[in-house]
């Protein structure tokens, strides 16, 4: 497995269709958390603001989005139609990315991290 040094490098490692979806998610996160910093953590794209904010990663059939357990618990109803676990959700690659939901989750996490 390659070791990534930037989100750009990570995204370039995927087919063009997946790159577009990853970039959409990246842009949604930036829009919802303009003061956050991009990083690679756990070898996946990460945004930080007063600690880890959210992570995302591409897989064969989905994009994993990680807003920590609290971010997922707060949006349990909206996430119910997706495969999910305590701190993760899988957005299928054959569906449109739920960018408005992602933005809401990121804004929730921003408030949470700023109140630490």
C-alpha cells in the first residue's frame, strides 16, 4: 500500500470517477469547515480543527466517511439508509454523494471540536 503525503496525492491514486467523488467530498468539507487544515492521518484524507475533525477514504464499492462516533450518532436517522457502524458510514460509489448531509455532519463536528 502506498504511503500518501497529501490529499491530492491520495485522490490521484484512484480512477477518474472516484477522484471526482473524493474531490466533491473534499470541497464539501472545506465549505463547511473553512478554517480546518488538510492532513493525512491513518494514511487517509483527514481534516483537523482543534483535533481530528473528519476522515474519508475510497474503497472498491464505497467511500467511507468518518465523523467519529458522536458525529454519526447525531445524524443516525439520516444515515439509516447507508451501511454504517459506530463511527463510520459507507456511501456507495454508484450513488450520488450526500454532500448536504456531509456538510451538516462536518459543521456539527466543528462545533463539537471548538467547544473542547
